[in-house]
C-alpha cells in the first residue's frame, strides 16, 4: 500500500477513466447514483410526463450529473466536441424529416402506394419495394 493514500481508502478509476482516491463504499454509491440518474432520465424521456419534450428530461439528467460532479465538466466538453459530427448529422436528419412532414411528402408517398396496391394487402406490403426496384432498373422475378 502506498504511503500517500490514507488508511481505509483506495485508488479508484471512475466510470469515465478519471482516477481519484475514495472510500470503498463510495465507489458503489457513485456508480449507483450515476446509473439511477441515467435510468430515470431515460424513463422520463420515453414516457414524456405532461407532454414535456424529451430534451428537457435528458438535459436535466446531464445537468444533474455535472452539478453533482459525477462527470467532470472537462470530460463532458471533450466528449461533446468528439461527437460533434454525429450530432450535426442527426440534427440535419431531424430537420429533413420535419421538412418532409410539413410539406406532406409522407402523405403523398402513402397515397401513391395505396393507389398502386388496388385493394390487395399483399400488394400494399410489397408495393414500395417493387416500385423502388422497378424505378432503378432492377427486375424482381
């Protein structure tokens, strides 16, 4: 045992790779608290009580983790910077899907598919795949 570490404590690596000295009982309580905050945030995001948007539930969980210093701020900033390309891609896809919804693209494609099915459930199920293949010069046999 090293001399600079007080008796009864140990050197531990947190969930995020940061080494610190802690009491053995604190290791499990920190992991439990982080797991609890993450789980509650995800459940609240999924059930959306009072129709509050998902971003507020997840954002509150992140802020709670930062305020309680369970996740170092420097690490959070580094991870956000590292994942910026993925975040921008997802934001772009959300913008495109919202534009498509606003302009009725999904309704238009659905109407074409239903019209081409001519009352048949099997054709309705397969119409989109067949039309896509036929439109790209591929032949389905």
